[in-house]
């Protein structure tokens, strides 16, 4: 049976590297234990391969000299350096991801021997159990499904969700089986984020978009949607990019951004919660139907009309401005 952890010692320090499989790739937790400190850093498969090459390259040069390497992988920055002090030569590895910062120091066992042995051991470990990801075809690509029906599907619609077994008990709808999303569908590579505000400032969608472009500048094709109550949906171009963001520690104006994978029940009201009213947004209502009578009819059909937002009844909405925002009733 293959082990998912390896151990080795360098000088007076002991190290262990453990492997875990996530949705998109393998991740490795590298732990350093010394006499007075312990440090841990997480690296992806590609970063571990790069570190092995760097350790071998650092071993080629003899004597006391300084050399530095740098790597950027999505939202993670890696800094590696060969340096020396009175105790001998060593390799420093610094990982920076958001506000997460980890430092590993790997000393040389004997002067000018290098780090060949540990690099080879790590390489054997990371390659001996390569994860074979099963290529699953998107549920929207099916020869048995007519083209017209496929076009009608929204990009957020999943056939897996459509097929989920539901059961209604009075006013409660229960999902009997968890739906399975294809790797190609947007929600399978989306994160749900909540800004834990202290009440002093509430983020807007445009502010979160600017923040994401600044902090996740390597995440191309990132779409962000406002889910209300300081919650946002982050749709990444790939599952790998989503995982890198998920493993970081992020803050918006000193307020923590809590991330987790999207699930069908994210943002849903908890069972038995006391709900007095729920606001819905109505999009696409023709302008000639913009009247209090029409709003009330739609509201009654949706469960019971209470009132119409003041902004909806304003003159700018009546003239058709900002109609893409929808109506709040």
C-alpha cells in the first residue's frame, strides 16, 4: 500500500510531506520541525515539481554564494533562495498567498553536498501516485438532447440539478439526493464568499470586482455575482484557479472574506427559520405593464404581495432607466 506521507531529516530538523487530493489536483503539506519552531506550507503538484528542480539547480554550485528563484502560480507567490551563515548553506522557501505567509528552511547536511538526495526522494513521492482525473462530459453535451432544448438551458442550469429527487412536506421542500455537477459546469468551479463585515462598511459588487482584479490578477475570466447580504458568487475559469483562491487568507479592507465551495443549499434559509417576508426581483416585465396593479398581481402569484420598492416606482424606472437591474417586489 502506497503511503501518502514521507519523512526525512536535514541537520537538526525533521520534515514530513503529506499528500491530499482535492477536486482538481494533488496538494502537499510540507512541515518543518526544529528545536524552537515549526512551520507548514501547502504546495500544488506543479509547485512541488518546480521546487525539486530548484533544489537540484541549487546543488550544482559549490561554495558560499547567494542565488534566488521566483515563481508565480495563480494567486500564490513562491520565493526560493540559496544562502549561507555560520552554520553552513541552506535553502529558504517562502510562500505568500493573500495574508498567508509560510517560511521553510532546508539546511545542507554536509557542506557542498547539496540537496540532490532530498530532491530525488520528493520526486519519487510526488510521481508515484499521480491522480488520474476522469474526464467527464458536460451534462449539456448529449446527442440525445435536441439542440433547441439545449439553447433554452441557462448557463447556470445543470441537468444533474434538474434530475435531483425532491419531496414536499407541507411548505418544506426537501432534496433527497445530492446532485452531481460536471467538471465543465460553472457552478462546479465556483466559490461562495461572504465578507464578515463589522457593520462599518458594506462592500458593493463593483468594489469586490476591483478587489478581485487586484488580488487575483492571474485569475482570467473571473465572473462575480452579488448574492445579497455581503455574499458573492465567484465563478472561475477553472477548478484549479478556484482551489488556489480557496486555500488563501483574504481580506477586504481589513474584513475577512470567507470562501467555500458552492453547493445547492448555499444561501438557503435554514429549516424552521422564522421568515416574515421575502423580496424577489422581477426581470423582463414590459414597460406598459409597470403599474401597481401589475406588481400586485405578480406578487400575489409568487406567494403574496406586500409592497413595491420605492426605487422601483421612481420616475427613472418609469422612464426605463436601469431596467436591466430588475424590479423589487
